[in-house]
């Protein structure tokens, strides 16, 4: 690895948070389970994720409670739910969380945010990336095309070269899942 190089790693497997088993469950029953604090968060999480998949408007408020909990598993469940919710408001909440998190937590939140990022949040994301990007390795599995383009611009600004896991320098970020999309953008 060269001194000023960022190696992008992209894994094929993506976490599937689809709630196939809970798809027929009534929303009220899902909320009853989600709000049942006698159950550990791991047991409530599938219901919360199903509510997020359904884009229930109460999910963000519930995630706020989880983010302020002392339990780290609650914090991670809130991140998963915001990722599954994948709305403008969820991405905005992740942006705010990034800004107020410590360095270690910021990297985790940025990775979640990058999987739901839209063009309307790219400037805030760019500022956050500038604060953490350093030469080394970065897992970009599941990142949106917008997030990858912002990463490319930040690396260019910082003078960091980008390569894939095989060591090939890249002019445009093209992990396997985005390769054909980028080629079609060049042709258009």
C-alpha cells in the first residue's frame, strides 16, 4: 500500500432486515412488542425493523429514545431501524448523530448513513467524511452511488488515491455492484 492510498473493500453479502415472518402482523401488535421494555432489545428489534420497513412515522421518535439509552445494543438497534426506514428524516437524524458522536461511533454512523444517503444530504456527508478519511482500508459495502461519489471527491481534495482491494488504482469509484451503473453514466 502506498502512503496516501485508500483501499476500498466491498463485500457481496448485505444484511437483510426484511421482516418476512412479521409481514402479516398488525402494526399495533408490532408496537406492543417494540415498546415492551420487559423484553430485551434483541427480542424487540424484529418488530421495530418491520415497523421501519413499513415506514411507520413513529419509528424515528422511538429511535430517539434508543439512541439516548445507556445500552449499546439499543443504540445499534436504532441505527438498524434508521437504515431500514431509509427516509429523508432518517438520513437527517443520522447526519446529526454523526456530528455529535465521538470518533469511533462516528465511523459506525457514517457507514450506516452512506447506505441511505441521497443527494440532498451530500454536503453534510462531505464535511463528515473530511473529518475521518485517512489512508488505509474502508468497507464501502452497500454504499449508495451518491456516497461513493462524495467519497471520491473528498479523497481527491485530500490528495488520497483510491484503489480497490486488488490494488488497482481507480479513477472513478467502481466497486463490483456499481461498475455497470458507472459505465452507463459515462456513455450517457
